[in-house]
């Protein structure tokens, strides 16, 4: 059966995360993966053996994506553009397939990836904007972006990020490599936008890092505090976790290439 990879966007507001959650074969909650499985199987004419959909990243409840990547095998050889159009006809409006292409059988959406990029939007308005409440994390305290910029380089490199991993983290190692950590001030939109790139990220790692950086921006922490937090390997040292609504999976690289 031909294997396909697809780039997927979704509004995570009404999903209990990406990963399907089922009991005795019945999905217990609405998830992105669950909707994709239903659509792919409908397109495959509901074969006796259900078609699996594998995602590159298991985004959490309320987290969004512009560039999630999935793979699946279809029992029919259909051009990628035909698959894209077919799935977009079936899927609900809060999921969109950007691109579909056939790939080699050994391609794996999760294990073939080399780099992931996320961004986090912080709304700095005095009160919660009703049009942004599902798409930004709200933080109304006054922020000094220069303090945040001073702290960001200490996140770069291969390090043990245990302090920045939530209690549900189940990885074999907490060592990760971050290659990019930036912040952009969008004054006209009353927003700060953080961008992070790395080989992989721990459970809630980006949201916890953003929480620490926001506390640095308010003066509650010093800009040079991150090396000490990393050395402590203690989740209790990083108290605040930024809300899920501001986080977006933006892009995934494969084989060092950014063509998907």
C-alpha cells in the first residue's frame, strides 16, 4: 500500500489534544488524530483493518498547529493532490490539510523528523481580548523585553531540561537540544511572540520556559537565572506554566530539509 505524508493545520481549541483517547476501541474524547483517522478510513472506503494515522507531535489540549505532519497508508494509489482535496472535503472545519505527497515506506512522521519549530503568542493587553482568548496566552503585567532577550541564549544547546518538564513527562531522557530561542515584540498587536526550534521538546517544556521568561520580563526573576534552574533539575523551581492557547506547532524538518 502506498504511504502518504501530510502537513496538517488545526485550531486546537475544541480538541482534547492530538492523540486519540479510546477505551475498548471507542474514542472517549474528540481529538485531532481521531478526526484524521475517521477521514482517512472513509477515503480508504473503510477497510476491514482500520488505517492508522501517525503524528509527528502529540500536541496537548488547546494547542494549535500550522505544520503538524502525519503519515498513513492507503489501499489505493491516489495522487497526493487528490488525497488532499478528498480529506479536506471530509474533515471538520477546524482541521485543514495543507499538502499531501507519497513517500517511501520507511518514512515515519515522528521518528524521521530532525527538527521542530514552535511559536508562542502572548497577549499583553490589560484585559482578555475576546477575539484572542483561544489563540494567545494572556499576561497583563508590564514586561521588559530586553530582560527576556538577555536570558534567551542560556536556553540554547544540548542540556538536561528536567526543570522544564511537567510531571506527566514519560521520556527516557530529558536531554534536548534547542537551536533557536527568540522573542519578537509586536507593539501594534499588543503581543510578544516567542519562537523555539530544537530536535524535540519535553511535555509542556515550551509553556514552562515561556512562564519563566515572562517572570524574567516582569522582574520577578533575574535574566541570569536559567543556568541555575537547569542545573537544579527540579520542576518546582519553575513555577508558572503559560496557557496552552498561545502555543503553535509551526514546522517540522525532515533530513535537514524544510520542503514540507
